[in-house]
């Protein structure tokens, strides 16, 4: 089994308050073991395909959110709670297999992607297999959890389609961006928190509050990730900086820069709208980094941080609630600005 402390560049990493709770180390071990158990099959070849990104490591933030949501109010996270979190992680992993095919990616988490190593057809089927295992785990937790996970998979698809329909679109409305990241990222965090609350038996008011927290946290997570793609170096990211722009995915810092006057927006627009070579990508990056689009995106992320913190006022006091309250702000600090 890999060292679960291996982390890739990206938001938060090991600084998350979710990892500072007294039971966090043991919970991560339980999550890691459950994920590995879930992708074991009688066929060694299929197991290798399904476990490829599992073995590569990961932050496991979604199942951690599930566990911490269950612990609000002082409860312990049962094995069923862990399995619910693992179902969310398997949905995330399955979506990564599919995303890598769509993006024609050859690296993920520092290893060769499944599509690069085994081909697109097997990557798609392995992703489908992970989604099926997630559904199997959810079904064992009851019809409400199963239906919620099924809806979440549908939302992920909607978010991806929304992004694809605006590829290379320099006039992409911000509404499209927010809709896409809500469905691609935020709803899965909301689902992770909701499953933890449901399986733990929290009352409906707490279930709804934790779902709202997860969705707000997920919005912060994705906006921060999109900012890091602009402001971090290629060495820090483990991939070329500005990769999203290169692929025609124009995120919030880029959209805000495109809106600027004084020729800045027009200069950036003249470069975008098509695939970029390395020189064009670096020039576009320099324009976005030098202007206020990044800070404007940070300000928007701060509003979602505030939303998540406000939700915590509706939760019972305790270590788990304190960790949930602090976690979104720590995400924003990863782009250098305190929340």
C-alpha cells in the first residue's frame, strides 16, 4: 500500500484543519484501506487498471469531509461513514479517468495516465468500473444515499459538458464558469458532507447545513485551483503553468482579465480562442499575472469562504465544527492571501 501522506501540488494539501483533528491519522488509514479494498477484483489485470490512480496517492479530501461531517456534534465515524466517503472518492477517481481521455493527458499525480499506458478504451471502461463500485457502496447505505450519488454523477457530467461547450470561447459567460465548477467540483464535496451526515444519523437541519458547507468549500477549492494554475510555476504544479488556457478552458482569473479595459482584455483575447504554443501560453500567462484578474478571483473565493464559515454558525460547537470553519480559509491562504 502506498504512503497516504504522498501529496500532489494543489489546494490545501497537508495544511488542512481537517487533518489536524485527533482522529485524523487513524481515519486516513481507514479510508486508504477501504479504497484499496474497494478496487480489488478476481481479475489481476482489472485490479491494476482500477487501482492505478489509487496507488499514485491523493489527498482523500472528499472522504475526509464525509468523516468530519459525521463527527460534528461529537459522534464517531462508523465504518459505514468511511464507506460512504470512499464511494465519493471512487466517483472522483472515475471522473479523472474520463477527464484524462477527454483532455488526452499523459500524466496524472506524477504517473502515466491510464489512457496513456493502456489506451482510451480501457481507461473509459476502468472509469466506468470505478463508478459502478461507488454505486455498489452507496446502495449498501440505503436508497437515499444511492439516489444522491447517482444524481451527483449526473451533475458531474453536466459540468463537464458545460465546460466543453465553451472550449476556446473568449466570450464565455461567468455564469457558465460557475455552473461548470459547481457541478464538476462543488456538488461532490456537498455530497460527501451530506453522506457523512446522513449515515451518522444527524437531524435534517444539520444534514442540510453540512451539504451547504460542502458546496461552498468545493467552490473555494476549484477557484483556488484555477488561480494556482495561473500563479504557480510549472515546477510547483508538476505540469505546465497555464495548462487550462492552453487547452482552451478559460477560468475565472482569465475571464476577469478578458473583461479589463485599457487594451488588456483585447491583448489577451488576441492570443486566446485557439490552441496555444508555448510562447503564446507564456505571453498570455504574463498578461493575466500582471493584472487584477487574479485578485478579483481571490475576492470571489473569499465570498464563498464567508458562506462556508456562516454555515458553521448553525452547527453544534466542537472540534469537528472548528475544523470545518477553518478549512476554507486555509484553502485561500494557499494562494498567498489570508481569508
